[in-house]
């Protein structure tokens, strides 16, 4: 993800994750992400030309977070407990990424890797 250390980019990706979690990938729009993040649509389009590219970067952050969570778990029972108690939002984002991967070429390779 280009500019991932830029605070604006981080804010926009967080806003995109929150929007994706709130409305799902089918209703996900660039304008809604900009509003949710308190930035202009122009700030968003400077970084991502379209929603598929933004969703691909969101998918990358979800993948990193999921790998980090699962790497710290010792066995299947612990993973199930994590999923039921703490992992709900992250797993919901994984599901949205998988759905987006079916129709968006930039997201597809990331969805397959999850």
C-alpha cells in the first residue's frame, strides 16, 4: 500500500474498514468512505483511482491483522475461542473481502490467499 505511513492514508484506510464493516462491499462507496473519514473525496481519489483498488488495500490490512492474530494462537480450540470472543469484526471483514474478490480483479488474489 503506497503511503501507508502517511497519516491521511491510515485514516482513510481505517474509514474504509469501518465503512466496509458497516455497509458491506456491495454498498461500499468512495464518497461514503471520504465522509466517514472526514476527508474530501479528492484525498481518497489521489490515493486510489477506484473502489476496487481501495478495497484491495483494505484487504491487505485485514490479511496482516488476521495473520497476526492467528500466529499468536496455540491450537484450534484457542482459535475458536478467539473467533467467538474477540474476532467477530475481523472475521466479518474477511468475509466482505472474500465477497469482493469474486467481482473485483484487484481484490481477487488477496481473497484467495485468505
